[in-house]
């Protein structure tokens, strides 16, 4: 894959017909970076953080649900995989919708349904209702996550886009750590239902904030809505303490077909889509495999992480030490974002992806050789660190490879393949968790 054209200062669209006027990139340059961008980015941070928290929460709660409803292994797999399956479906089905009706519109309505489904999960009377609510949660996250990432790229000049992506990816990882810390502090004290309500609070805050932010001006420009684009731009100028006084027309694009997934098969997009999907799928398989694996490992002693080794499917919840270790290992994601953004800014996209890919392969191998408790936790920390560095660079790259008319369609499709791959990762974790030792341990014992 060639380096994406993220240095370009002009919008690319699919088979566009331009109208005369001032280019949005020039307007964004005059706007600069200020309160408008930080307010919108803060809202999008909450969108992404809320989504990711909901995914992490379910992996933490599986041992508690197992004890509450005496879940079979098959039903545990169904609950976990249903979220990832609907996440993938949401990215594919609703990703292109954002290119047709707008970024803010999709985020607003999907956040409403996410809040309702999250609260319904907390009061679910049985496992079937709980399963249904988590399917809805997955659909909403599938719509929200790629849309929020694309939105963040579209409200600033090209040279400032990395700032928004950095903030979102960083605080996404912070949110995951906060979920783990919250679980450590109160899960065993208040129970899993109250914990779900607490985890849904950021979703409510997100919903309130989304109401007040403007639509993406870049989307409005590409969709030919000059009047609405002008209003959104004036709002951002006002929030930045500036006045938008230019009375000339804003360059818009007419007769642009937005959100057509078939456009991704065109030669100029096909190669990048294929390569990005090929890198994103194994990355997501490992990320979500680890999300599911950690609570199982810490609670059941898989691969020597705990001192005792009951069968992985016993009714055994996480104790305070397990929850503390989960928070510490999860914190590797924060460091990963800081490091990967700094490296990508200096070296571009391709070289970091290659280096981090090799590091992921090497660190993952260490998980198959379990020597003692401390080294196993260190291996988990390093594996999560490197897989999140690669994931961060991929998310910096994806929106830069596509024009506004296709951006969310492309990221939604790539996200679909990634979350479809995550199904295999989570399923593999559950299969392996039924064995008392890892493959690496078994081989060493034979020697």
C-alpha cells in the first residue's frame, strides 16, 4: 500500500461536478484550531468511549452472568459473539447511511437506541432478553464508531486532523481502563446490574452533547447543501471567537453519489481497501480475542495466570486482585496510542505498520509459553500494547485513503470484515479456555 495522500489540501470526490466558490480547506485554515474543534472532538471522544466500554463490559460480566443464569458454554459464546456479529452488521449496513444522511444524524439516533438497549440489559429478566439487548447494542456501536472517527477527521484542516484522531483514540483507551478500574472498585460490591447502569452514564452524556454539535461541514459541502454548510461553519467560527464574513459562495459538489459500496471496487480504491482489510482483520481478531480472554484467564487460571486452575466454565467470578490486574494490563492501550501517533507523525504510516506487525507476532508467541504468573502478565501487557499501536496507525490511515463521499462507507466495510474476524477470535478463546493448559505448555511437558 502506498502512503495515503494525507498531505493533500483539496477534497477528493467521486465523479464530482464542482460549483465555483471558496474551498473548504481554505476556510478551515482561516478557522484554525480552537474551542469548536475541541468541543466536537470531546463529544466524539464520548461516543467512541461509550461504544468501546460497552464491548469491554460484556467480557467482564460473563463470569457473573454464568453464575446468575447458569449459562452453558454455548450460550456464553452466543452472548459474546452476538455483540461482535451485530457490530459487524451495523458497520456494513449503517456505515454507508452516514454518507447519505449525515454524520451527526446517524450518531444521534444510534446513541438513543444504544442508551435504551444498555439500560434494558441492566434490567433483563432472563438470558434471552439480555441476548436481544446486546444485539441492539452491537448494531448501534457498529454505526457509531466508524462514523465518529470519520467525523473527527472532517472538522479541521488536513494538517490538524491527527490531533482529533489522537484525542479520540487516546481517550477511548482511557475509557477502557476506567471501566476496568470501576469494576475493580465497585462491581463485587454493587452487583453486575448496577455496574451496567454506571457504565451507561457516558452514553446519556453523549446523547445530550450530540444534540448541540453541528453537522460535518465537509459532508454538507460534498452533498451540495451550501446553506447548511455555511451555518455549520459560522457556528464553528463563533465558537472559536472569530467571524465568518466571507460572502462568496462555498465550493460544493453536485450530482455526487454518496455511500455507494460498489465504488470501492474501482481501481483507485480497490487495492487500498483490500490491503487495509487484510491488516485490520487479524489486528481486530487479536484485540477482541484478548478482551474476551483476559477475564477468563484471570478468573479460571488459564495458562497459569491464576494460582488455582478450576475448569474455565465453573461459576467463579473475578476477585479484587483479578480486577486490579485487568486494569493494569488494559492500561497498555493508553501508552500505545501516545507512542504510535508520535511514530506515525514522524515516519508516516507504512513503516510503523510493518514494524508493529512484527512486534505483534513476536509478543503473541510468548503467550503460548507460560512460565510463571509475572511473565504471563507481562506478555499480555506487551501484546495488548503492540496490537493497539498497530490499530491506532490503521485508524489514522483509513479515513485518509478515501474521499468524503465514500469515507464512512469504506471504513464501515473494513470494520465489517474486522468484526467478522473477531467472531473467530472470540470463538477460539472459548474453545481453548476449556483446556487446563495452553498448547505451549503441553508441548513443553512432552519434552
